[in-house]
């Protein structure tokens, strides 16, 4: 579903690029920089600076974890979808998130980190995932709003990643973006159905869901540009193409117009069109809340992580059995 | 550090999008055995009828050229323009040869 600007994780001590040591390394570094400047794609087996590799492993794995954890809030409503049609749609969407997680894990593994290491980093709390999935899904309207706003924000963030300098990541993103469009459209359509044909209570339910998801959706673009120390390096390397604040503004401009079609309002009294800027002005985002949720103290952090760890642990015997079966079959074939 | 040997092996997935076309590499996945790899490839890479046929190959079985040899391997072909039909200028009357 989506990656949160990786700058949120840029607080590790050992995170700074290492000083270049030898003349040989300097030459490689320069050749690499020249390829980036020329708009070349970098492939898995190509030489790359250690910091580039590390930044990518962090970002891609965080993105993969977000897809996998992102299945939980929506999975919560599969058995309670109001119609068979909505249930089939929601199932397909959640299955897509699993697929997206797998494309991304595979891309991260090309950088020399094993799947087990990636999963372990998530389960130990070392690796992060998007803060948005630490909010609860309280009503059916949340399913629509997640599609419209959360997937909408994800798409806005992901489209520039299709041109990311690291080719395996870019290829995964092309595939993901192609599939993601249905996610946003089904969400908007579900909401529109409620707003057009629903009871007053159902319309109020939609507005309530918008009220709860609006601000967390804006936080999905990551901290403001002046507090994103890693952004500059990622821009330099072609890992990131558009700044957090620019993407956030683009998202607001698009969704406020869409909210008029839907007949809902955003919970921001300071939201208004600025003729001079040709953009919507908006109120202050509560970054304290953002850092709290990223840091582990959101409404559902513990529940989400516990669900993932339990699924992994409970599935251990299946993974082992499948390997044992494969080994046995191989022996039989050899005999 | 986790025990990598307990991981399901990695497979590369190739999909033929429709009859008459080549199989094309589209990604990789972990699976315990060949049959499971084919089934998972179907689920992960063809959820929207992207394919009519799937190949899977153990990743450790693939032999690839070394990126460091790229120039040595491929540059010698750069100055052999005579291998292309457009190199030859023929009379107009023969335009469609």
C-alpha cells in the first residue's frame, strides 16, 4: 500500500554515509554518481555505495512491511462486508496488498538481505512500517475512506518511485501502481454509494470516517521538508523524486476537490483555496502525534505487531513441513 | 541472525502473457518445491490474467554475465553497423527489399 518517507527512520547513528577511503573507491563512487546523473538504472549486481544499498534496504523493506501490516486493518472487515460484492472486492484488495508485499520483499532481497532477516527486523520492532496502519478501523465506512484517502496518498507517493534509480524497486513499483488504481476507485465508489443512496446514519458514518482518517493520511507523506535530513541524499541518488511537502500539497489539492463530489468536508477549519498560490492552504499537522505513532505508541501498534508475530510463529510448522516434504520428494526422485 | 537454511529457496518467475509471445521475467518468490513455486507464481504474478503460461527456475541455477564485463562483452558489436539492413543503400526501385 505504501511507503512512509524513509526520513522518519533516518535517526540511526550509523546512518551517515561513510567517508570514502581509497582512490579506487573514489573512482567507483564517481562512476556511480555519473550514472545516476545520466538517469541510468542501477541493477542488483552493479557496484553501489554502501549507504545507497542500506538506504534502499531500509526503504523497500519498510514499504514491504507496510503492505503486509496494511492487510490487518482491512482484513478486520472481510467477514462483515455488507454485500457479497463488497466482500469479493475487499478480499481482492487485501490479496493485492499481500502480493505487493511479496514483490517488494523480493526487490529488497536483491540487495543481499534475506527474507528471514527482513521479517525478523519487523518483528523485533527494529524496522518500521507506515504509521497509518496503527489506527483502528471502526466502521464499514473506514474501508471506503482507506481506499480513497490512504490508497490515494499511497499512489501519489508511489508514482514517482516508478522512476527510482534502483531498477528492481522501480519495476516492482510499476506493477504495484498499475494494480493500486482499483483500490482507490473502489473506495471512492463505496463511499459515493453510501452518500447517494444511504440513510442519514450512513452518511454520518462516512463523515465520521473522513474526520478520523484525514490527518493521519496527511502524515503519510512524512515530516516536513525542513525536518527531513535524509531527503536531500535520496533526491541526489534518484531514490526520491518529489519532496514530502510537495506531494502532500498535491494530495490535498486533489482530494479536497473530490470531497465536494462526495459531499463530505475535511476536518480542518483553516482549509481554503489560496488564489495567489493556486493551492489549498491548510492547518497545522500534529507532528507530535505522528512521532508518537511512529515511535510505537499509536492506538494499535502493539496489536498489529502481535498479530504479525503470531501469524509467523503459528505458521512455522507449515514452513518446516513444506521443506521436509520437498527434501523427501527430492530423495525419492534421486532413488 | 536467522538461520537462512530454513528459508524456502528462491525462484525466478517467467510469464508468457499470451500465446505466441516469449516468456518474460517478472519477479521472484520463495517456495519449498517446484509445484508450490508454480502455484504461488500463479497467485502472486497473474491475479489479473497477466499470463497463459508460467515458468519457474531456481534462482541459484541461473548463470548470468558479470556487469563488470559489460563493456568487454557487448561493446564489440557497437561498430558493426553492417549487421543492420539499414546500412545498405539501394536504388529507390528496390525500396522494399
